[in-house]
C-alpha cells in the first residue's frame, strides 16, 4: 500500500471517528436534531444525485418519492401495525414503481421540457395527497396531514425518546448512499450515465440503451429518496403534504447537490451539510429582524456559489485534498515528480 492510499484511509478513519463521537460532546437535543437534519439533507441530495447528477437530468419533482416512501410506510404502520423497518422497503418499492411509470413517457424529453414535466407530475401528486382522506383501508389524512402513531421508546418500530439514535441512523444512511454512489459512478452503468450527460445522441450511437440506463439509475435514486422520506417521517412524526411532497422538498435537494457539486460522489454531501447548517444559523439570527430575510440571505449565498464556483464547493475542497495527498493538479504524485 503506497503513501497516498494510506493517507486516504487515514482521512476516512478520522472523519468517521469525529462523526461517531459528536453525540458525546454535543448533548443538547436541539443541536443533535439540527446536525441530524444536516445529515438527512446530505443523504437526500446524494440520492437525487444518483440519477440527476450522474446523468445530467434536472428533476424538480423528487419530493414525490419522499412522499410515496413516507406515506406508504406510515399507512402500513398506522393501519396494520407493520413496523417501519419492514414498511420502508414497501415504500421504496412503490417509489421505484412510480419512477418507472413516470420514466417511460418522460425520458424522451430533454432539458427544460423534462424539468417542467417533473414539476407538473410533482404538483399533481401533491394535489392528489391533499384531496385524499382515505384510500381503501388506509387513512391518508388529506390536507390535514398524517400523524405517526406514537409507541414511546420502541426501537422495533423506529421510534426513540432520544435524538441520538436518529443521529446514528442518519449517519449510517449517509455512509451507505455515499458508498453506493462511489460504486455506481465507477460501474459500467456509471460510465453509461456519464456518456449520456455529455452527449445523449452520441451515447445512443455507440450502442448504449439510453432509456434502460435512465430507468435503472432513476430507480436507484427513487428508492434511496423514499427511504429518506421514511426517516423524515419517523423523526418529525407528522406528514404534511406541502412539506413532504411540495416544491421546497424537491428544490432543496437540487440546490444542495448543485451547490455542493452535482455529478460527484462527495459534492452533495458537502452541499447538504454546509448549506443546511448555514440555513439554520441564518434563520436563528435573522428570522426575527424582517420576515423572509433569512431566506433572502440564504438565496444570495446559493446564487454567489453558483456564479463564482459553478463546479460546486467540492471543487475548492478538492484542491486541498490533492495537496494533502501530495497530488498535483495534473493528478501526479508530487513526491515522485520531485
């Protein structure tokens, strides 16, 4: 094992050690909740990135997958007492089915047309949820939302009295989606998606089945996004249609991934953690000064990053990472060059 590999492993170990030890030093439930939400948004941005970032598609309706995963899981739990640990896979499967049904007619669209189609579908799903009180034996709740049935401290039902278990669950989910993103990016499908992102017509001319590649990647993205919706539901313990399926949910995933570095493995993670933390700080200090001021400041930060660092925040960190490893900008080992 060379020195570069040792440095990479050492850095990963240090980051994981710090992440695992945070609850030992941060004891206030509010701060643990904020950090957990940062990890969750990093997870959701990474889930969006699995398809949209790697394949260059702009989906503005990914909130439908968080909603489908959450609603299916909570309805099974509330009405049939099926544990969310089991129900989340049913919710994920429902999201995969929905992504496939949506994908067949819309993947022929490109650019703004595809983005508009996702907005229309997302709005339609949210309207359906808001106007549906019952669906067969299931209670949906309509515009009033759906309250998660409380079980107290019940780990078997994904409910805890403390915020700490939720933190570790969010951390585990983030690690899983990052590892999966790394695998996907370096797999054959990942190379197909990169080709589609560069030039879809050229990729098709080379023999890549464009529709199948998009369907598989979209299914991965929908499944992971749905699991994130389930976690959100169990953490907040209430499903409000606008919050779980509305444009804010979808747009936030896009902002975090793009600002962090869309199409990279760690960009959405950096964007999710950094921007959500900044959003919480701004909201804490500026929300009382003027109505909507915190949103204006947050929007300015997003615009400035996109304008001056279109590759994302990860591009800045990449330079320091390469310097730490002893790699030049050309990708050469500086120690061997010298």
